[in-house]
C-alpha cells in the first residue's frame, strides 16, 4: 500500500517564502521527485485597503509570513531536499519529527478545497443524511456553496424551523 501525501509546514526566513516555493518546485522538477513532493503553497488572503485619497487598493497578503506549506510523502529524500533549500530553517513539529496537518486544518487554511457537487436547488425537498436531525425532511431555503452551507426549513413540533447544515449532509428526495 502506498502512503498518502500529507501537508507539512516548513519554516522559512521571513521574506523568503516565494524564493523557497520556487526553489522547491525547481528541485522537484529537476530531480523527478513528483511522486514524493506533490504541491507547494503559500496561503494568501486578498486585502482591500482604502487609501487617504479614497482610492481602493487590492493586494494579496501572506496569511502566515515565514511559512510555506508542502504536500508530500515524508521520506528521507524528500525531507533532505526541502531541509537543504536556501531560506528554510526547518519543519514545524515536535523535536526532529515533522508534524503533518490534520484534514480539518488543511480545510480551514483553504489550501485544498473539497469539491461538493450539489444536485438540489432552493425550493427542493431534501432529506438530512447526517447529524442529530438525520432522516428529517425539509425544503431548501438557501444555498451558500462558498461557505459549504445549506439552510433547510424542517418541520419540528408543528412549526417550520430553519436549520443550517453542510452541503453534503443533505440529499434530494427523488420525485
């Protein structure tokens, strides 16, 4: 069984993030390490500033200055390649062993997006498939794919109650 690639956090000198990312990508390409090192990412957020003159300025800002995220299968070779890139001070983790990010951490950082295909729309009748209200049915009131949320009006105790769920916690009831 092949080991799954995980995201690791690499600490760099501040201001070296882009250089480290480019160097890792070049090294992976030149040494043919695509099987071990899958992706390199610098989490960015878009910031809009209003200047004193009233003009707006939009730019990308690093969410974690001094850090680069690397999706890789941890091996001696991969560790050695990344550790010896100019500007890298080491991996984040306890002692000498790098610690992989959990799936929840990866989703919160927005590094990887899970694609959820929604086959229902506002007004459709759906059944809740997960959570404390499993098997309840209701009508879809609102969809927010960006935030992975759906609001469903469920009939509880004789009245309609709006419930906010994740997109994959409901399924459409076939007509």
